[in-house]
C-alpha cells in the first residue's frame, strides 16, 4: 500500500459564525490508537450538530477532534494496536465523535460497518448518524414495534427520512410533519403513512383524526418548546415521547396529572457524548437487525445534494435553508 501523506485537508470553525466561518486547513494525518483504524475518507455526511458546533453551541466532547463531521465512509488504511488488521483495505462507514470533514479520520473498530456493493460510498456516508439516532430513540427508547403508529417531526430531514424508511421495513405506520405541501408529497412518496403540513393544519387534530382518536404510540421530537404539550396530546395511553433536539426551546410546561393519568413516558437522549462502548453496542445491534436491509439495497438514505469539500460552506447554507430533503454529503476523496 502506498505511503500515507503526513498532512491532510480538514474543515474547522476557528470562530463561531455563519457558513463563511468555516475554513479548510492543513492538519497532521492522525495515527490510529488502540482498537482504532485510520480511514481514508471518501465522503462525509453533514448533520445538524455540525451547524451547532460551527455556531459555538455544541462543543465536541473531551478527547474528540475539533474538526467538524460525525460520520464518514471510506477505506481502512491502517489499524492500531489491538484493532482488526483484516479490516485494512476494506470499505467501511462509521460514526465518529468528530473529525469527519477531513481526508483521514480515526475511529474505534466497534463503530465501523462494512459498505456492501448495494450502496455507494456517498450513500454510505449518509447512513450512520441518522441510523444510530433513529434506532436508539425510536426503537430502543420509544419501543416502536410492528403494528404501531408513530409521529415524527421534520419528516423530510435526514432523521425524518431515515425514520420513514425504518418504519416501512419494520411494519410501523409513520405519520410525519413537514413545512410545505411539496415536502408532504415527498414524504408520502418515501413511504410515510401520512404527512401533515404544520403551517396549514393543526397536527394534533390531524393525528387524532388519522388514528381514530387513539393517538400514536411514540412521538420522536426534535422541536421542543411549545411543541411538547401538543405532542403529549397526540400520544395514546401508555405512549412514549422521545426528545432528540429542541429547536423551539429547551423549556416547556406540561400537566403532570395528565402524564400520571395516561401513564405517559417522557424520555430523550443525545448521541455524541455517549461512550464508545455504548455506541459499539448499538453498532452491533444495527449490524444484526438493520444492516441486512442495507446489504440487499432495501435501505438506502435519501440524498438531497452532494458538495465537494471546497464548497462546505454551501453545504451548511443548504442545510440551514431548510429546503433540503434527506441528507447532504461532502465528497472528499476517492
């Protein structure tokens, strides 16, 4: 194998700001540590936490690279002590704690998933962050199961489109909210049971109508704020509300009496700060339960747009515009 360069291009945000604050700099190529591999990155996914980090609102956890990027796909070039050397030369995608917007990235082997022929590297780079997030929150914390009906906000986001896809595969009816009739149509074409334009309809009334007054088993919410009490009104008795973000605010007022009377569960999680052991456990579950669908081509991410690394600011601007449907990806190497 050809020798590696000593430096690489990587994206940083030296100061908080808009997309124009992003800079491509030269950094040393990282060395894989114990149980880690070095990936020559072909593509990296763009995610909402990257936007927050660029703005200075979501610092990387201790020990993580300050370089942006939480998911990559590429080829394993080297393995550190204790890592599986048979991975060298293979194509993988991986959830990374940071450092994805770069020509090389290091990651624990437990967070790597093989890239099958059914998906391209660009598609593979768009899978880990949303797949881990939806699997943990909708299925593990929300206990969504075959025959359930669930409500997912942001139906055409990366999270929303992945939730629609997984619900379709696991026999779950997925109701989503979107900000336009066009996006609602896209969501239904992707397999949503129903899509509600929250700008023109009261989604609580629509969920009540669509479920015959029963409500949904799970709400997956990234909005927060004043959506929380309205979301609880959408839940069936014994329903679960799972928070993964709070774009409309981190505080809300709810009726404790209603929670007790209807036996509701309020939960939520963040992914990036969780331990490597936890993420590796989730990766193992995904490999067994979900990856066969990836290998057969039945599960693919929805790709909105692809940008070269040099246009990373445009990729961030595209995400912040809210016009995207599915994932935005940076192409970095070959």
